[in-house]
C-alpha cells in the first residue's frame, strides 16, 4: 500500500509538468491502483467490487485533472483534495483507529457516515425522499453535529463525511454553518448534497478556501426536467452556482435520481458529454 501511495505522491508532484511527463505518471498511478485494488485485493472483497472501485477512482482522477487544466479547479484545492481524499480517506490516515475498533468489536467500522443536520429546505421538490420542510424545521445543534463527527473521526478513523438534508447550505446553529463544521475537520473530506441554489460567490470562495469540500448538485436532466420537479427558474440558479464554483476553483459534481421521466435522457451519451465536457462537472 505504501508503494502505491508513493506513486500518487509522484503524480501530484508533476501536475504542472508538461502533459507527456504527466501522462506517464498517470499511467503508472493507474497501474498501481489496479494492482492494489484488484490483483492484490488486500481488502479481500469481491473482485467485481474492486474493479468498480478502480474504474470509479481513476475516472474521478482524470476528471479532476481535466478540469484543473481548464482552470475550473485551483492548484491549492487540488492539493487539498489529495491530502484529504487520497491520503486521508483512500489511504486511511485513520487506520489505527479502525484496527482498534476491529480488535474490540470483531468488525471494521463503517468507512463513512451521512449526517443530515437539518430537514429545512428552501425548495419543495416533487417526491422529496427526505420529506424536507419549512425553513424552521427540526435540526441537530452544532454541538451535537460536531460531536458526532469528532467521535467517528477519533474512534472509527473516518476521514470521509457525506452531508445531506434538507438543504445543507441553509443550516445554521449557534451562528455557525455547515462550512464551519467542515472547517473543524481539516484532515477529512466532505461530500455535500445540495440543490445548488444557495452557492453565491462568497460561499463558493469559502468552499475553495477550505479545500476539503465538494458539492453534489441535484438535477433531473436538462432545464425542463429540473424545473418541472424543482420549480421555475431553478435550473438557471444552479448553472450560476456552478459558474461561481468554477470561478473559485472548487470541484463539483451532480446528483441525479433516475425516474421514468428522465430514463431516456440518462441513457443518451450526449447527456454526459454536455455536463462533463461543456459544464465542467468532475463526477456524477
């Protein structure tokens, strides 16, 4: 595992070199990742699952580098992603805590948790799975939210956190927000599911400054499909938020629910070309 980590260290050191040198490093990293995940399979998990991890991981890596070249992701943010996501979550900087947990309970702890600090949301999407409600909906206190993350960080070795809702960017307690919470755990990486309507330029800049956050923005397809479910002009607000994130140099992705209304769109390769090539998402 250490050898594989060293390959990634070298890859990120040559990120600004000419593309020929970088491509050689990329191929070496890809080969090492395959050996670690699939051939050696230290985790001893089903081979097909390990293959999926490989394909997903390398796809995200290539997407990040493509968007870095387009200046949609800043170098500072990319290096923070490496330190928190690759070194922290993927290469288990919390491994001792995981091993201690296994010694005590006989199994390893979950690799991450999903924290929904509030049910509040500014939209009323059709069929909301979370039954999100008005802006003054029930919520966890900031103190409790932090304690949950502190315990999973220290006792489980978790370095990856999913934030859901409600709408996370509405959350506020004790004059602190979800961005303050992410700032408390600088060695962890946060995936925040969001409707994408509240990421103004100030928020996008703060996300980039922290460097340990990525936003998965919800769409249902293109403009019509998204507005039909989420409300008039929501898609335009989402595109503006994406522009804000690109200007700040912070990576983002998409969250999509497949339904009978968009299944045909999601089976068309042009849909993926549009979002990955034209819009500049890094994952979906």
